[in-house]
C-alpha cells in the first residue's frame, strides 16, 4: 500500500486542504498519514479547535491516520517545525512519500534551494545581511538572492519556505520518503478568497468576530465536528480566553526562565521580559517587544512556550513518541504495520504513556500539561477540566460505508 505523509495543522480544515489530499491520492497514494500540530500551532497561538476534533475532521474528509506533532515542534520556527514532522513520519516506517503544498509546485527548484542552504554557500552573505538588523527570514532571502535569484524567490513565499525545510529535513535524516510538491491554488496564507477557496486565517477571523464558518467553503464533515465542539463549549478557542493565565505566568518568570526559552538569543529574552512585566495585554507585550529584526510570529511562539514551560532543551532531541489522534479502518491497518516498523513508541492509550522511559515519559507529561493549559481557554468554564491529556482516546471511524458517504459529501 503506497502511503503518503502530510504535515499539517488544519486550523481549521478547508477546501484547499481537501484539494491537496485529493491531488496526493491522484499522484498514487493509496493511504494518507498526517502528522498534525496538537493544541498549539506554528504561528504561536492556540488552535481554534481541540486536537482530537481537528483530527476527527481530517479523517472524515480524506486522511486515514492522524498523529500529533508535539508542542515543542508545533510552536517552533519553520526549520524545527518541519524537522519534527518529517522525523515522526520517517520514524513510523510506513510512508513512501511526503506530500506538501507549494506556491511554485516545482520540486526541482525547491530541492535546489534546499541543497544551497544545506551546503552553507550562503552563510557568509546571511551573516552580513543579519548584521544590518533585519529578520532572519529576510536576511536569508537576500543572501540566497546574491547567489541564485531563482531560489530566492522560493524563500519569499510561506508554503515554499516550508517545502524547502521539509526537503532539508529529508536530506538530513537520509529518509527514503520521496518529496512531492502539490501546486497550491486559491487563497494565500493570509488571503480572503480566490478560486472558491478561503484561507485558514480568513476563517479564524470569522470565528473571532463571532460569525459562522461558511458552509460552501468548509467541508461538511468538518462543520459537523466543529459544531459539536461549539455546542459542548469547547470551541472556538482563542488565546484571549486565557490571557490572564498567560500574563500571570509571564510576570512570575525570572530572567533565567526567559533566557531558557527557544530562540531567546541576542538579548531578545531581556526585551521580552521587560515587555511582559509591564504590558497589560498580550497584544501590548508583543507590540512593545517587536522590531524589524524580531518577527511577531517569533515573539508569539516564545510567549506560548513560556506559558507552557517549553524550553530550548525541549527540542534538543527529536520527538520521542507518536500519539495517535484519529484513524479509520485503513488507518488501523497502517497502525499494525507501524507497530512493527516504528523507531518511536506509538501511543493509542494515553495512560500507557506513564510507562514510557526517561526523557520520553517527561516529554509526554509536558504535552499533557500543555493540553491542560489549552483547556483553560475553552469558552465554557464547565469544559475546562484537566487531565484529558492522560485519558482522551483517539477518534475511531471504522464504519466504512458511512465514512465513504461523509467523505464524498466533503468533496462535493
């Protein structure tokens, strides 16, 4: 069974994601395994719906098996985010290829850019560009442009940037997974609507304004799942719901605590600490700390890591376990195969994680705490119970007939 791996967030799932899954299958994939961000996402924010709900929606609409990308990697820079996802997919031992969206859709061009970065050929130009006080992303693009304008254009677009990082991770790991670039069409990362597709950020904006997700832009299966979460008081979820808890954590942190955060180099920890101790809101903290050199997304990720207790030490080793969030009948077959091949423990019953040895057990406990802190942002106070990271089972969809009907309705 030819199997494709997909690294995703589905925050929330929309028609562009469905098209990507359809094109992945059209390219020869008989099964799809997703490694999906858990309750916190790469832009440095709470996911708008809880991880099991988003995983259930994914399986209803085209995926077969969904595993969690733990918070230390889901709340990381593009390079570490990509490496964590690729590492897990590779460790499962069941994926023949990795499929990702790309604005250019040119796998050769993406691979050339990845090789250029891995070779270190642009390092001197990168250091010179960063000495001018600009952000890493912009400095890297400028450095590469001096060597290869064609490659530099790739580094100016968000999905292409991630695509390059996926390929870099494949090379670093010596993975046998074949990279597959699916040309992205429709709305961009922060766009509104193009070709009948809206972006995830546009949909999150609707939810923040108290509006409903549009029925003709979100798969019907996903709408059912999200609607059930709304009715249960577990969605939608925003950082503002837990703002007091986050600010409380920030004001109790010492200078050493800020210094231990991921990406806290070049004195940024001091700038963020001063902003956190005086700012009355999360928005004011970010506005006070950001500069041309320090991108807002980097600051948001640091604040979320501070809230969760994630340090630079948390990502010193790759993900040490694979937590199953959802699967269908085919996904069950993939799990049986992965249990024989995987180089990391696969967790289907969270309580079994208490038997994980050493640092793996500590990493799982860190993830369970992140789930507890996420729950504090549920809209309904009655839903904010703790301990679910140790008890919540994966979503299982095994009625093949019903699943086929739902999937077809998602794609119509």
